[in-house]
C-alpha cells in the first residue's frame, strides 16, 4: 500500500509545469496552532500561491489557478471567514470556469453554513466528532491514487482529544457522497459548471503535521497526497483566453 516514494517522484517531475496553479488559504487555528496546507504541499515538492493575507484583507483573485485548498479550521480566523463570504462570486466563477475548491473541516461554531456555495449546494456543519469512517465509493481515485486506502487506514486518527472525523456534516445536499461516519456525510463532491466543489469533515493537512501519533501523521499524509493527486495532478489544465486555468472534470473522474 505504501507507495509514497512514487507520489513524491511524480510531484517532482511535474513541479516545473504546474507552477503556482495551486492557491491556498491557510490559517493557524486556536486548536492545532499550525497552518498546515503549505507545509504539506512543500513536502510533496509542489509550489503554491498563499492567498491567506489577500482573503483576510477582503480580496480574492483566482485567475490563473486550477485548485484552491482551504485549510481545516480556516474560519477560526473571523476576518478570513468574512473574506471568503465576501468573495462568494469570485469563488463560484472560479469553479464555474473549471476550477476545483476543496474545503476541509471547519468548526461549526465558526462556519456552520458554507455561505459561498452556489444555489442547489448546501453544506451545514455540526458539532459531533466520530472515530468511525466508511468509504462509500472505494473505486474513487481519492482512495486509491497513488495510495490504496481502506476504512482501516482512517481508523485511530487523532489530534488531542479529537478523532478521525471532526465536525460531521448535518446536511450535505447536492453532493455525491464519497465517505460517511455513522451514516452521516463526511466527504462529498459536486460538479458546478466546468469545475467542482469538494467538502470534507476531516483534517488531513493538520493531522499530517500535528497528529497525536505516527500512524495519524502517516495516514493523513497519504490521504493528502491522494487528495492533491485526484483533484490536481491527474488533471491537465488548459488556460482560457482570460487566463483562468480550466479543467475538464470528465477527464478526471473515475466512473
């Protein structure tokens, strides 16, 4: 199962061509006290543009990017949370034009409703946490490329007293459900225009850096690699005349 070396070699090979096609919003929250998307991408050898300060200041420009990763617990920073909401149209236009947005888990007291999603897509977070994790679509590349992962690989994750699933969704409407916990949605993806929104109730970025133990850190790292491979490295972007990096999602999805 462990083929991380291959993933790293792949990342190094493409690093010169993908440039800063990845944009991130990366916040050190009060619980983990680390901004972890950047270090996780650094470990893969992938460059990125950190737009956190821009969003905190109220602006968000995604032209030229193919993927936006919003770190777990980003909305613990109230200014960043407001900046994302204030740039709802920019986020929706980015995805409509072919971009992909991934938001990992957020505290329900910070972001109960994800307000920047378009009409027809609803994500509402709630307080319960859970150690249980069930993959609903095992053939999806998120759980196989490049690292083959089963439910067992998600067992026992933790940071302090929090388990694998952190702030489970109460509602995730309009999304294809990829994973659940005790029957409730944990990971979902939804096409919108030429792109996709991906919502999660796990924190692979933070757990890979400050998990309670080596197993948590290693398994979270494997999943983060799968996430970036599935939603970025497996896509060959082409650039529209306006300079917006666009993708054809049908070329990526494993169905």
